[in-house]
């Protein structure tokens, strides 16, 4: 497919694991990513999602305190 690359190629470009890119695709964090069978097709110009720095409610932070929202 022209204009798209495989998850493994994007993982190498972004410096993360193949699995991490698959997880980002599945969770909808990469705009334009499409799944064909077992392979993800990602637009060549896709931007690597960044972390928000937010913790999920109920998860413990370092030091043991509980994060509430």
C-alpha cells in the first residue's frame, strides 16, 4: 500500500518495540493506522504519540501514595 509502512518499520524509526507500536495502533493512538489481517499499516507521516504524564486512578506512584482524580 503506497504511503503506508508496517508496524515493525515504524518501530525502528521511533526507537520502540514492534509490540509497543501494535499496542498504540490497537488503542487508537496513531491516526490513520489500519489493520489488514494480522498486520498494521501506518501512514508514513504518522507522528509518534507522546505520554500525557497522567497516571491511571488507583495506581500507586513511586513512594506508595495512591493517585486520585
